[in-house]
C-alpha cells in the first residue's frame, strides 16, 4: 500500500509537470515491482482519470485558448479509448511492451526536432475531422499500453501544428481526461480493471499534480524541453532494459 502511495505521488508530479497521463512512468515502475503488463495498464488508466481531471482544472486559467481543439481531439480519444478493452484482451503483454517502446522512440525524435517555443501567429489551423481522427487513433493505442496519449499527441501538436510546447502539454493532459475515462470504462466492462490499486495510486497522485503544475509554470520553455527529453529517454532506456 505504501509503495502504491509513493508511486501515485511521483506519477502525479510528473503528470502535472510534463502534461502526461503518467502511464509512461507508472507502468515501468509497476512492472519492476512484479505486476504484469495488463495489470500495470489497468492501474495506470485509473490513476490517469484522477490526475488528468485535476491537472486540467489547474491548467485551465493559463490554457483556455487550446481547449477548443482539445475538446475535438478529446472526443476522438474517447471513441478510440473505448476500443482498448478489446485490444488488451486479444494482444499479448510482449506486443504491448514493444508498442510502448516504439511510441517512446518516436516521441523522443519528434520533441528533439521541434522548437521549444512558437509564436501564436505561427500556429497552424487544422480541420475538425482531422483532429477527431488523430484523437481516435491515439486514444485506441495509448489506452492499450497504459498511457494517456499525451506522450504521442504532444509531439504531433508541436511538430505538425506548431503548438507552443507548454500549451501542447496542457492540451495533452486535457485529452487524457477523455481517453482515460473511455479506457477505464472499457477495461471495467472487460473485467480487466484493478479498482483498489488504481484508486490508491490515483488519490495519491493529486498531491503530486498540484506541485508539478506549479513548477511547470515557473520555468523557461527552453529548459522545459530539456526536462521532457530527459524524462522520455530515461523511460525509454528502462523499458528496453526490462524487455531485453
């Protein structure tokens, strides 16, 4: 129980600071402590419901202008996330781990190539159907590997739609609300959810989220990009080590 509470607080801080669901950190930690991939995914998804809702509430004052796109992507993410129960039931733990590693690698390359800060007039517009499809694909994949989707969505927003990195992470965390609620629903209906463990981690994560967002708002964008890359690299290396 104490271990899960510590994991929740750490994951919440990372979720708030980096604008991610937290699964990219929580899943490897749970794997190292004896949970199998599907159990780790279930706990991670329930934690995301807690951290994403609270984190988005804290972000709302500084990121109101990104919520319009976020709503469209989020609805797509909810639709895609509903498919995760089927995917988890029919895909092996090993394949899910390899998908996780591939997404991490893509995200590292994308963030590295993208600028840390972009002026508002440089942001590209995109049609609603495109945003919905992107959200649906990310939601289906992300919920099946226990991450909220921000890890994949943020690089896309920054690299292809010219979003400022901090705003992209705020939108990414908002997206996680939709994908995680859908994933939670799908896994619950598929009898894959670990309610007690997930709630323990989720409640503890609220403390970390508060301090993570507070720190994020106080640092420069260039430094913020470096911290994101470091996080992604650490998780990538730990997952490769776990699989190999």
